[in-house]
């Protein structure tokens, strides 16, 4: 067994000039970074468990710069969120940064792997991904005939406690299993602020994944001391709205007490966040609500202003700011410890409180967790320590192992698994197996049977093989149960000739497995009530979660903006390109509906959020929903109309400069 080498912070800080492969603006490494100087250039793994603001990004750069400039391999950085991946690209491509001379490529779920993108990844020195994308690209490694994964000499896994997050941790776990199978020589560097069982995770990395020595650095260093306060609120109040207002009032008292300090206020729901923002504005406090409703450019403006404008005191935020983004907040307030009916996990709370205290500016940080008065001691105990990192691969929901099924269908599709024995061999490299989580033959059989029933796999001559649904699910990294529902929903839609009925169409897209479990709040139910009544009349029993998704799609198809579902609507809109590709693949491989062109039109409608009569106008560059409506109302109804329209008339209708209008006309004439 390769050894696990335990080390701690180094008391004597090393000058950054002693590092030969990069330059930083500060003179000395901190105690964590100084210790890393002992092993950053070795052929080893590393697991660094250090507090938020302890400089783990520099640790990543110590390994990456040496990999690129001395070892001659590629570096790869896994970020927990797309936004953080984009932030890293922005930072590292800055002309003043030491990585600015390197070829840096980003590969997240919103980028399609075209031939040009594959070439870019093969030529890149540093590749930035999310864990889901690592898992997906590793799945498709052979079929895509890409070499870049084999050339990665060092893989950095930022916020590696993601392993324990339901719905996401399994992707990182299986991604690391598959990546190290493709590339067993790569160094693995795991960074985390919240990993109590750090030794166990390091043993899994060494013993099960790549058989390298692993350095484990557990640190208590924090450059800015942090004090956590548990502030109680009266939970003997009836009614959800009254309780949320009680929390907001408590937060207002704290903010009012420290009038010169900057605050981050974390809300677990959009509704409470909006209430917090409203009350702050009423009190004359400059603030913004940073959430998924904002475009990425708008979020960046909010973040930049918070960093540079001393009068801008408060950002109210959902979890978009909790994972890794660096905001200069002296104090943090967390509005309660529940997300719906569920308690917020310790790792999420610890991420939020870690945003407190600005290095080089504040003498210390303070975080305030608002907890119910009746359970103060319970939550002090719960949040005083982080939870163990536990594999989520065998998550059981309602007696079904759909997470396991998601990964098994991929292995079957790409030829890695054919029998029950193969499943067991595959499972033995998992964190779940390392943590003594049992995978019985009954679980394997029931999971394979579940995949068989949804049409994803079939057994032939004692071996499991993927059918079209399973192949498409694996190709596009989508749940086989979602793909199965899409296939049967659209087969029925076309059989009944209802493809032009937006109500029926929206339900065909929305009534799929992953959407059925959506949480639906009171405001959402009220807004979608008419749609829901019609849906149930036409389709019988439907789960509220599926109706919510259907309604959001219906709003996009009809060109309306939902008030209650704005962020949800934006999320499904951004992901529809992949869903469209799934539908086109199902059509060509099995459905034979001959609807490829129709699906492309549907993709355009969802992307622009317009009814079908406006889609032709939206094909012209710089024409979106608003301008398309103006043109249509003025009698300019098609691209052909634009091609023959007077430029001055067009300019007046859509309020654009004549040069831009002439470009539109030229484009329309070329269609």
C-alpha cells in the first residue's frame, strides 16, 4: 500500500521567490503554502484540508505551474460551479497573472464539444472543468477519440467535499474512478475547507484510484480570525411568512448595529431574499440580491461594485455566493437553518460563514447564524463541526437506486459492464465500497431491472447491452429515466398530431422523471393554477413538480415571463440545447419521427422564449423577443420582410442605428 504522509502547517514561512515556476505579488507563502513547498514537485497526491481564505488557490497554482513548466504535462482544475470555472478563466488569463502566457480552456456543461473545442482542449496547457463534465468526458473518452485526458499530469479538485453532496457527489466520485482508469499516472490534489475524515478520503485516493503516495495536510490556519455567533429568533410564531419576517428583522438589527461594515446575508429561498432586500432598501441601506435570476454579467457587476464601492454595504445572496467566490465582507448573516423542510447541511453552513473577514482589510470576521430559540443548543452542536464525507453513489430514494442506475447504464453503453460480476469489479474502486457500503446482488438485480423496464438496456445471451434510450442517455449525460419519458411522451405527441398544441408540447417536455420531484411553493401554485387544471383534465393524475416544469416551458413557448418561476424558467431554458440534442438523437436512432427540423425550431423558440410566429424573425442577429414583437406588430413578420424593408423604417421600429439595420437586412437577404 502506498503510504499516507501526514503533515501540518509550517511555522517558518517561505519566500515566494524560492518558487521557480510562478510569481506572486506577495512576498511570503502562508503556513499552508509554505508546507506545500516540501512536496509540490513530487510524483504524489495531496489532500489539503484548510479553512476558507487559507490560500488554497495558490496551493493549486503551486502544483499546476510546476506541472506545466517542469513536468511538461497538462494541468486540470475542477471547479464546483460553472460560475467559479468562468471566474478562474478570467483570473488566469489576466495579462498581469503568471498563467497569462499559457493556453487556458474551459469545458463546462454550457459548452458543446465541437471539433474546434476538442482541438482547443488538446492544445491547452490548463483545462478548467466542473466535476460533471469530467465524468462525462471520461465516459466518452474512447468514442470521442480525444487525447487531452491522458495528457493531464495534475488534476486539482477544488471544494472536494462536493463528494458528499446529494445529487452531485456521485458525479465527482465516478468521474475520478473513470479518469484514473484512463490516466493512472496523473497526480490528484484535493482541496477542501470541510473534510473531517480527511485521512479516509486520502486512503481511498491512494489505495483505490492511482496507487501514489499521498500527503495529507490538515490545517487550522486562518489569516483572519473568525467568530461564529448563534443568534436566536422566536420560533413560537405561527405561519411561514411571520417566521421569515422574524429572521429578517433579526438580521436588520445586526446590520444596523454595525453601520460601517459590509455584510453578506445568505437566504435559503428566493422569497426570503427578496423580503430581506425590500426591508434593507426601506431602511435606506444600499443593497442588491445576488441570485440565479441575474445574468452572469449582472452578477459580475454586483460583485465588482461590492468590492470597490464603500457605500454599497450589503449583498443578499442565495447559495450562488457560498461556494468559493471571494467577496470582501466583514460580517456574514445566515437567515436560518432550513431549506424548505430540510435542515441545511453543515458543509453548506461552513462555506457561508467562511466568507467572513477580508484578508488584509479586516482584523477579524464575524458570522451570525440565526437559529430557532427552542433549539439553539442543538444547532450549536450540529454546526460546530462538519459532517463526514460520505459517498452518495448508493443513494436510495423510494427503494430505487437511480443514482447507481445513471452510472451503470453508461458503463453498459460503453462496454465496461456486461454482467453482475462486472458491476462488482467496477464498484470496488468506488468511495462507497471503501466506506464499507454494501452492494448486494439484490440491489444490482433490481437496478438493472429498473433500467430494463424503462427501455435503456436489454439482456442478450446472459449479457447486458444498451438500447437506444440507454445509448442516448450516456451520450448526452442525461438520466435514462428522463430519456425514456421523453421518448414515450413525444411518440404519443406525434401519434396524436398535437405537436402544434403548446399546452400538450410543454407537458411532453416537462413531465419527466427528474422534474417530478420539484418543490412547488404556494406562490408558484397560485400562478400556474389555470395551467394545472387544464393539464389534469387532459392527462389525469400529474405530480405538481412535472406541472411546474410544464408551465415554465409553456411560458417560454408563449413568450410570457413567469414571475414566481423566473429563475427556474431560466435554468431550463439554458439547459434546453442538450435536451434538444437528445430529442434529435432519439428521432434519428429509434423514433423515426422525421422531425429534426421541427426540433431545431423548438430549440429556437425555447432559447428566445417566443411563440412560433416570431421564430423566423429571431433568426436574424440582434433580434430577440422584444424586437421581434415590435417588428411583427408593425407588419414586418418574416426574415423575407426584413430583406425587402426600408432601412429607415426598420431603424424607427426597433430603435437601432442605421448601420446595424443595414447589416440585418444584408443577413436577411442571404437566408
